[in-house]
């Protein structure tokens, strides 16, 4: 059970600082696991093509992010999301499915997911930055800022590699963003 700490500016029902940190670590670990599985799905389809090295480079960054959050889950004794088996299947299916639609659709998937993650990490960083100095979480905030910058790089790689030329790009992007936001909301809580 999370230790209760005094919160400033909290409304009734808002998570405590400790609950907020647990949610951040839980959802970020889940998200990086989902990203790993998306790239594994894309690599299963496109890994042996001329574009495979781009996917492998981005997959390696996501693996580094996942390793960092896995370490935090253990060190801070945070319960991972119970939805990991779902993200295992859904992430791979999203990656493989978009890759089967072609390179541009795979890149559209990357752009959509990374845009949601950029917003998500920015929100987390702002919440951590608003904590009183006595409850500083500078190390976690620094990790989130570093990973956010790398996710922006992935988005930019996707845009530079014709993501917007994917069939029905606006519809595909909106669907992936909606699914990503739902996954974030669920993983924070379950």
C-alpha cells in the first residue's frame, strides 16, 4: 500500500505524491513494453528490408527505456500493470499490422504513438516539476525528459520517412492515438 504524504494543491480524490509516482512508473514501464512489442511486430514484417536498420535503431532505444523503467519498478516496489499480457499481444499486432500495410503505415504508427507519448511525458514532467522542493523527484523527471527527447526523434524519423503518405493517414493516426491514450489511462490504474 502506498505511503501517504502531505500534498499541496490536491483536490479530494487526487492521488497522493507516492500514488502519482507509482502511476508514472507503472504506466511508463507498460508504455515502453508496448513500444518494444510494436517494433518487434514491425521488425517481423520489415526487418529484412532496406528499412530494417531504422526500425532496429528505434527498437534499441525503446529497449533502453524499458530497462530503465523495469529497474525503477523493482527499486521502488511498484506493481506493474496487470494488462501486460494484453499489451504483449496488442503491441505486436499493431506493429505487424501497420507494417503489413507498408512502410509508410509503419511510420505513421510510429508518429502517432510518439506524439501521444511526447504529450504524456510532458504532462508527467510538469506534474513532477510542480512538487514542493522537499518532495523533489528530479532524477525521475530527468529520465522522463531524456526519453521524451528520444521519442520526439522517433516521431521526426517517422515524418521524414513518409508517414503522412500512408493510406488514410488521418484516420490511421487518429485511431492509433485514441488507442494509445486509452492504454495509458488503463495502465495507470490497472
